[in-house]
């Protein structure tokens, strides 16, 4: 019987090559997109699933609010770990570690040999044995219990050990000496396998110095504010593994008591709040408020959007299948009648038609295997590096099997039921689809066609709106000049203010460079440096404000073309004895005119400093943030960036940059010369939104393509069924345009109805999305009008492929064929 089903299915494919090809192509696109999205989602949710009892592991994080401004930090003050270990019960494991970023790592392999130097090594922490109890490291050499028990010990990961000692065996590496920043000496006491060999993880550390190296070193403790409750840093991490009878709420309640006991009075005095709360291990890879250590985060909203896009694409492909199969039902009417006469039951017929659907879906799945690698290569910049496609992956095979069965049932059950439920006598009289059942089937077909174009129209409107917002952000006046300005980071190893000024002067002497300045950060970035400033008016209480600080050397405002609205620029200096403020802070202080603030004293950094000028507001951060109070200061010590404005023709810029690199390398031998144009760095700040726009455009294109495939199939069916009618109309004088209007009119009405349904849905979604931007473009009426007209135009072009051909056909041939 199976052989008979297969033979009939293949015979039907040959008879209906066009419809079968449309179904296979539409389903393959939907399955390929779904497979790629599955790989991304599965990868994102696979992080840190291999730990023992991961649902009971939490990170302690800090939420704070100062003068009404909320903030978040993934770190804690260092003494909190010791307080918890003494005060909290019901904790199975407490893991405290400190992130460390040395500028230099020296390897002393032999007494007389010159030490090997590694600069700016990452992924190094101070940790103790409890860290290795939390995470299931596999030990290659050394003993877990003793490897971090003493001062001056270090455990290396397998990859880091091979980097440092490429010619030694793991056993021979034990006892080798490593020196960090010429101040911390440690001997290798153990080697562990890289944690990512067990699965995906955000714990990407490769080097583990014993925590006792801090506890026995007073200088280190002082530099790390080891006993300071008021110093919260993301470098200080704390993880708790709760006991089986301990709840998250009870621990957070006791954390509040610890805070009140140690910082409660200070918080009340300085008008801030601080809450220590538990963040689940599974939330770390997704939560942008706290972030990971330095690995990329996944966006749950983006993943949900991708899942919805995959569901829409599969749904549209299934709608195409249902429409084309039910539309073509009359062509198989006599086959069904004969089978029923010969004794076939409805169940057997349903099985046959579901088998045909399964075969088409299987062919589409095989085609998707070829398309998926190409899609992954096409979207390399959007897809996480760890996402891989393998034909033998059990996750991939399981997903495809589930998808194969689901699509077969979703796309095939209704057509199978319609085809198998017709009356035998009416079928043989060629009247199977006359009357009510045909009407119901036609209305269902129209409803499904409208549904897929509602989805397509929704995507079109969304894509246009996202593109409009991106154009708004990239073209909006930011309040400063961003053209022909180059930024270069100072090496973190350069702590000398005089040397930084020397390098800046060397660059300033290069022909083609107009001006150079030092700053703590780029004028528009995601970096914040804030401080408290107090203003005591003649009448009323002291006004305390959280003010953002920007440091700039002499000429900073001139280089960026930020105008002063009152007063003068800061005097040249290395430290601040006076400040400039922006217009937002001016109004917060209660002044209406800029000149009123000149000479006013504010208390900052435990000293009173005068306001000597007011500068115009500018966007110090991307447009998803509002403009806040800001002060410009002189602080050469905190200068991390050089800004240089270039002059002349752009063709000369490469030679100018080449000379800059030459002088930079002379000042910093062995360091890497990296530069970026300011306008490009601003564009990069909107990378997430631009990725959303690109993915949305691709989803839109695929949705339209699959929908138009179905539309083309339906118009081919319609024109084939009405061949005789069209021939008669042409003989009676109907023009090509009239024939095209007759054939296309009904479909265009369906597309127009889809536009009317999609418009309010898209309007609601657009307003919900754009609320995340403080500065945003308007939701213009023309977006909807242009999208609707564009969709109708695409539908007309699709329909014209077949309708023009049919309308221009010789009527004699069509009447002869009948």
C-alpha cells in the first residue's frame, strides 16, 4: 500500500509541476529561516546549563538610585562577601572573585633568560577553591583543594597554559613562575581544561590567582578598596548557591539588613538608596542592566521577534499549500470518486493526501539543508560566533523532525479532509464542488490569502518605520561637529600626564591637523562619568544633583564647535578649579538666563568651584537617552582619548593618518595604533537598531516572496480554469486591459483588505517600539500609504506575469482546446 501511495504522489507531482514547485520552494524558505532562527535561539539559551543545580545559583547584584536617577551594577562592595559568610545560613556555596586586568604578564622560565612578556592579558581573576566547587572544571594537573590555598599560587586554563609554555608538558608547568605588573608573583599550581569544552558559558576566565594573594597583601587591599562598603565595582563578583530550603526572597531580605547595618546612615545622609538582589544564573546571558564579564549578551526581545518571524514564514508557506491544494481539488475529483467506488475509506484517502504533503515537506526540508549554510554565511555579522550548523547534530535532526511532522499536519490535514470528504456520486457526475461546499472552500481560500498579506503588510510598514527612525538618528543635529574628527585611545599603561601632553603636541605638529585635544571619552558614547554637585541658593535647601562630567583640554569646545551661550572657556590647567555647565543643569539650578549662573559656586569633590560659562546642550549619548545635567572640567589625569580635527582634501587623510601612526608608535613602542572617525563611531552606536532593521527587511522580503508565490499559483489556477471564458470574452471584443482587470481585480481587493487590517496592528506595534527612544521620528501617515501602495504594486506585478500572458493568448486555441 505504501508503494501505491508513493507512486500516486509522484504521478501527481509530475502532473502539477508548477504547483508542486511553488509549494516546495515556499516551504523550503520557511523551513530554512526557521532552522537558522532555531540555531540562534538554541545557542543563546544553552549558556551555563552544565553546572550542578543551576536553578539554585545566583549572582548578587546592586541596584541603586541617587537623586531619583536609577542605576544598576553587576558588582558589589568587597566586604559584602565576608558579611554574608558570617551572617547568612542556608547557603551551600559562597563564591567571591575579583576581576583583574594587568598591563603586563612576565614569565621567568630561567634565571638568566630574558622574561617573556605578554601585554594586556584578559580573563584573569583572583579566586579560591570555592570557585572550582561552583563550576565543574576538569583538572589536568595539580590538586583542586591545594591549588589556590596559599598566597602566590595561580591555576591556568589549558589554552592559557599552552600560550605561556608551548614547549612544556602540563606536569612540567607546575611550579613555573609568573609575575603580574612587576608586583604580584605567583607559581603555577594547577592546570584545568577550558570550561567551554563542556558547553557554552559566560564564565570565560582563563587564569586564576589565589584569593590569598589579596588577603595577605595590604597594598592590593588598599588599591581595591577591600574594606570600603561605599565602593561598588563590577570587578568584584559574588555568587551564592542556595540550599534546598532557602528562598531567594529570604536571602534578599537578609541582604537588606546587612546594607542597613553598614550603609544605612550614609544612604539617608546622602539621599541615595542601594538594594542588593539575586540575579539567577540563567538571566546573566540576557540582562542588559548587569551584563556579563565581556562576552556578548543575547536580547530576549530580539529572540522573540525572530521566533515570531519564523512562525509567520512557516504559516505563510502552509497557507500557500492549503490554498493551492484546495483550489486544485476539482482536478482530482474523478480520482477520488473512483477510489471511493473501489472501496477506499476516508481515512485511507486522508492518509494518502497527508503522505503527499509529507513527501513535499521532506523535499523542502532537503532543499533547506542546502540553503541554511548560505543563509548563515549571509548573516555572519548578525549571528553569534558560536552558532554552528551540522547535519548530524541531534538538536538539528530533532527540530527538523518535529518541524516536518508539524508542517505536514498543519499544511496537509485540511486539504486532505476536503479532498476525501466529497460525495462519491456527485464526484462522478463532475459536480463535487458545486454549491455550498465550494463556497465555503472559496471563502476559506480568500481568508487565508488575506491573512498572509496582512503579515506581509505588517512587516513592510515595520521595516519602513525602523528605517525612518535610523535615518532620523543618523542625520539629527547632535549639537556638536562630528565631521573630519579622529579619535585615538591612549594606552592604558600610560599614567603620565606629561607624556600624554607630549604625544598630543607631537600629533598637533603634523601638517593637515587643525587641532588636538585630550578627553576622558568621546562626546557621544555609552560611557558615563558622574559626580554629585551641591548648590546652596540664598533661600531654600541645598540642591544636590547627579551631574555628568566631561573632561576636555584647552580647545575642546572649539574642536567640537560647541558654542558658549554665556561666560568664557576654562583656563588651561591639568586640574579643575572652575567648571562650565550645560543649559540643562542651568535650568535645574533654577536660572532662566545663562548669564545669571556666572560666578555661582557649587560644591564638588569637597571644594567650592565657580561656574565661569554655560555651553549649549549637546547629545552626549545615543538618542535613546535624554540630555542630562553636565559639567565640563579640566582633568588631564582622567584623559583617555585624543581627538584630532583634520583639514584639507580627504585624499590627503591617509598620509596624515600614516604620520600620526608613526609618531604614536615612536611614543608607544609595542602598542597597537587604533583610530576611528567620530561620525563612524556614532553610527556604530546604533548597531543594534541597524541589525534589527536589516533582519526586518530580510523577513519582509521573504514574507512578500512567499506570499507572491502563492498569489502566482492561485492566478495560474484561475486562468487555467477560466480559459474558455476568456476566449469567448476576447471573441466578443474584450481588450487585454479588460481581461487583466477581470483576472486581477478580485486578488487586488484581497490585498487591499489585508492593508486595512494590518494598518491598525502595525500602528500599535510601531508606537510600542518607538517609545524606547527619547528622541524619535514622527509616525507619518505616508508610511502607511506608501507601504499599502507598494504592496498592491508588488501584487499587480506578480499577477501580471500570468494575466498578461493569458489576456494576449489566441482565443481560437483556447476554444479549440475546450
